[in-house]
């Protein structure tokens, strides 16, 4: 049976068109997903009056400019310095920095700390959250680190010395050194009389050690880091309409209910903002209803509904964490892991909004400044004269007065 050449040509053209169409569909789909996950520098179409936009690209990543001192072996003391990490990663950073400064000054061997939660008996190994190998390597040549306490060292027999955060050489010389010389070993406990993360007007001899301790020692251990990466990737996928950009808001319902958050009624004295106030703040700055928001609140609470009404794509850890990780990272004993996840997601988001003032905000700001992620928006009542994004950039960035600017350049 003869075949009409015109039918053959028509068939070939039809097949070719279907193949081309299929490639176009696949390319459009995967290119779009790839952009949403990886390309976070493209500016979205959101805009404010005057052509300004709420999404800004990252600033330049800074480089460490502290010097790493060399420890002379013959000057090394036989004494040990022990301490614990408490209250979450925003405190851990300062506690590590103080312990490293004190150990260096005393020429003491620093014992790897444990991690203690707010509940009695809530105790973890350092390696459950942080990378032990990186911690020891980062301090090589600065202080000696013992990864396990020596058998002869008993917590019951150790003298406990309390020091304020951002410990000074005077504090060490007057309060700590005499006890250490007498006892040979001691346990350090850092207390926080205030949130003081501003850089000093004068350069101090111990600044380089403090910089190393604060910014060069702590990394998440691989499994925790993987969970953070998976959650960030999920948020970027959900944010494909804004080029993969998302906002992280430190907003915890239990903290909002505390007396310290009530203020005296004056907008200028507010240290905490409600979900509704955060929603209105972001909306007035120009973020639209398609914006993806991550909250540090673990599980949904009805008080968050007002925020979700304006921003439907608002999520907590429970809603975006991989299912196979929830049993380990969201159980009743995982509070320290949850805090670590929040801290590092807030450090990596495109925009960070501290609904609660305090050390979490201050130390997240320091980590973001070091990586060039300086889009930190501090909530406030917005008037016609304060609708500019620049009016709400954190003073840590606008005035460059964070201690991080003493460490990075």
C-alpha cells in the first residue's frame, strides 16, 4: 500500500511539535524551581512608593580581621576550666567567647562543655548539637581543649566563679585568677546583667580572642545542619514567586505573654510585638500576601491567625520540618535542638525581623553581619514619614555599632 509523502511530513512535524512542547514545559518547570531554591539575589516585583522595594540583595560578606595568637607550650598551665552551655545558642555564643578569653588569659585547659536546657536533668553532650572537631581545630594554638573531663576532676570539688558576659581583663585579674591560682581548677558561670553586643569605643587586647570564640568556634554537627538546610530549602521552594526569598520572624507566644513584654504602653518603649502588629508592619513596608514567613514558634497557636490572614504562607517548624526528623527534633526533650534550628534559620533568611528584643536578636544580628545578610528590620509603628525601609534597619547595621564590626572588615 502506497504511503502519501504529505502524511509522512505531517506526522513528523506533529511529533516534533510535541517534543518541543514537552521540552518547553519541562524546562519552564525545572528552571523555575531551580531559581526559587538557589537564585536569591534577584529582586522581586514587590515595590514601595518611590521605586524602593522590600526585598534587598545581601551586602558584601565580610572577612575575619582578628589575629590568631600563638600559645607557647611552656606557658601552658596544668589547670582546667570547665563550664556549661545554657539557655540556647544565643547564650552559647557569649558563653563560649567568655570561656575562651578566660582560658587563654589563665593558660588553662578548656574542658569541652555540656549543653543544659531549662528543665532539670535536660542535659546533652556538646556533640549532640555542635561539631566537636571544628571546635577543637578552631582553637588549636590558642587554648588547649580536653574533649573529656580528666578523671580527677570532680564538679563537686570545683570552685565556681561567676563573671559578667563580655568579660574584661580586669574581671579576670580581680575575680577569677586569684581563685584559679589557689584551687588549680575552676568552673566558670557567665551571667548576663544586660544585652550588650555593641562594639567598644577602644580596642582591647582580648578582642581578638573574643572574636575567635564568638564567631570562629561553633558549627552545627552534620545531622542538625542537614535539618536546617532541608527546612531552608523547603522555605525557598515555597517562596518561588519571590525568587526564593523568605522572612524569618523571632516570634514565640510563650515569651509574648511574659511581663517583660508588656512595656508601659508607649510605642517607643515596646520590646515585643504581637502577631497582628508584625503583620501590619510587614504589609506597610510593601511585602505582599504571597510572602513566605518562618516563625520561631514551634507549633501553631490560635493567636497567630491574625498574621496568617494577611500572610497565608506563614509556617512554624512543625509544618515544614521533614516528617522523618520530627520525632527526634520536636519531642519534649528537644528544646535545645529546636532553639539551634531557629537560630540558624534566622541567620540564613533573606530578611530577619526580631519581634522580641534581646540576646537572640543581638547574636543573630552578629552572625548575619558577618555573612553580609544585613536586611534586619526592627518593628515599629509606621507613620507616613517612616514608611521608608531605611527607617527600620537595625541600628546594629545602620550605625555599624555591633561587636561583629570589631571582628570583621
